[in-house]
C-alpha cells in the first residue's frame, strides 16, 4: 500500500530549513565563532550585504536566520519576477510601520533579493537611497561575480560575502539532519549509510540538490527503505554546472591554461567536466581551435588542421560519439610544442595601427599601372624576389614610421626569456 508523505507537499529543503546558527551547516568562515556574520547577529547591527556563491550553499537560509535573530521583518523577492513596484511597496510598508510605532525602537526591514544580478542598472539604482538611509537592509543573493553584475554605487553600500561550495562532510551532515526530521514524521523510513555517501557525492556540494535527490528517493521508496537501487532512479545528473555563468568561464579558463602548460591530464579532466555537465561540444571545439592557433601556431601547424577536423567531426556526430574526438584533440594540443608568436605579432600590429593610423604604402612596393603612377614613383626601384638567390631580397616593405619593426623577433625574445 502506498504511503502518503506529507513532506511531498512542501519541498523538504524548505520544510526543514535550519532556523538558527547552530543548525546552519557550512560557511564557517562567515558564521563561525568570531566571524563577521555571527558578529553582526550578536551585536544586532546588520549592514546591507551581498551573498555571492554557487547554488545550494545556504544564502537564502542564512538570510532567514539573520532576520529571525534580530527580530526583523523580512521580505523576499526574486529579481526574475519582481521590479520597482514591489520594492516601493516594501519601502512604503517599512515607513508606515515605523511611523505608527512611536513607543518602541523601529523594527528593521530586511529585503532579501534573490538573483539580484538580474536587475538592470536602473532597477539597482532604485535601491540606493533606501539602502543608504537604512530604510531597508538589503541582502542580495547572486551566483554571478558582483564586480561585473552589480553597479559600483550599490556595491559600495554593501558588504560582499563569498559562499563556498560545500565539502562532502557538510552535505552528509545536512542529509542526516533532514533524515532525522523526516523519520520523526515517517518512522517506517529506513536507509543505508552508503546512500547518504552517494547522495553527497552526487550533489557536488549543493545542499538543495542533495535534498531534491533525497526527496525523490523517499518518494520512490514508498516511505520504507532507501537503497542503492532506489537512489539510481532518483539521480539524474551528478554534476551541477552553470553553462552561462562564472563556473562556465572558470572551467574553460582551466582548460586553456592546462593546455598551455602542457598538462594533458588536467586539460582532459576539465573538458570532460564540461561535457558531462551538458555543455555544447561545439563551443569546446571552437575554443580548442582558437588555442591551436594562439598557443601552438607555427610550432606545429598541423594542430590547427586537426582542431578544425575535430570541429567538423563533432558537428556531424554529436554527443556522446564526439567526446573521444575532443579528448584526443586535447591530449594532442597539450603535448604539442608551443609558440604564441602569431598571437604576439597580431597584438603588436594592432597597437601600431591604433597608434599611427593609415600610414601610406612605400612607393617602391606600390603597383604602378598607369603612366601618372609611374611618374609619381609607384614601383620605382622595386626588386623582384625571384631574380635573386633563394628568392630573398632586402627592400623596405613597411611605412617610414615602422622601419626596423620585427614583430616575430620580439615574440621570440619573449618566448626565450
């Protein structure tokens, strides 16, 4: 007979959300003894803050704990759904409550704005006067680097705290906490310890993901016993990965730098991380093709040929068949000799064009196709290379201002140093 579990009507991550600092798991660099957020709570002086970190690291939970600890009104908005109108409603409510309350100390109003990076500049600017005057205490949560996604004016009025991905021990501790709560309502529930270990590994440091996997497993177990077979049906994806966020760019940077440093194993690991997380293999191929020219270049010209061939093969095959092509290419690029002379030459040439503008072509290498052009000196004293030994000739090809330039000699010196 199927057991109806009340917890299924409200996600267990929400129903059993920790309510005190003692229950809060992880982020000890923020909430441990003597750490800043614990100090804020104990003093009762809460500044506006930006919580920056991966999903499932406790940003929302900690905002709730802060508001309860200082007895503040908390209003939660999602930047995806809410705008200026909802913000102004909260501001007016805060002003009205404190206006009517003349006998007691004004009650703090905390605005928890999830995904604050989703608000544009104008919306973020709307926050400024209310944050500055202390009408609201802003706690913004974001998975994006605040330096790039938030206005400098808003950043200057808030403290930024970085939330770290949870280690396995944190996740296991959280799962045990949840299971203890669930068993109080569903005494028939049993589980193997190995299940906790596997869920922790599968969630990749994300507490929300771990609770979602656990909740699915409880449902599939019919409230009885969770074993490895139950868990296999509950886990859909072992990697959490933001394919358009900072994690995406951090990992492709790791691919590039591992290749540049000739570390084939690291390069393959990061490539496979991207593939397993569902990133577009064509995007990875484009980056590897670029690397073949930028960092290998003419030290091994076949690198570009192979990279282009893999690019085209992946377009034809798709995943998972194309994965081995990409891994083969990553190994090849990592082990190939390196030269960035073309990359450096490009940068120097671009700098000269930017500095000197449209310099004239030397007369000797202009094509004098009319009598007037010839009279003006077009093509005068031009030396035809094939008339000389080895088809090598010494004549000026650069504008007067750039004489003696040698982009590749400069690049070679940098490579040798």
